[in-house]
């Protein structure tokens, strides 16, 4: 599922000390940007990610 891939890419980047960006994540999940933006906005609305000044995961968005 695309949502899981997005969350996993954010988690992986953070664990590797990288700064996740919307563009890098979109390229890794290989989805057109228009569709990716819809997924991204939905994840933010559900409270699974933060994307104010930096991209990150909320407690709810962390994958066990």
C-alpha cells in the first residue's frame, strides 16, 4: 500500500540521519506527484505525519 511505503520511507530516512523531503519520498514510491500530493495530504489529515518545518512521523504514524 502506498501509505505504508510513504511512512516507511520517512522512517528509513530519519533512522539513517537523512532529512526526508517530499520530492525524495515521491520519487522512491514512484507515484505521479499529483496523486502523491493527495496521499500526502491525507496522511497529514489523519495525523500520521508532520510537515511543517521538517518532515517527520507522529506517534500514530510510527510503524511497529
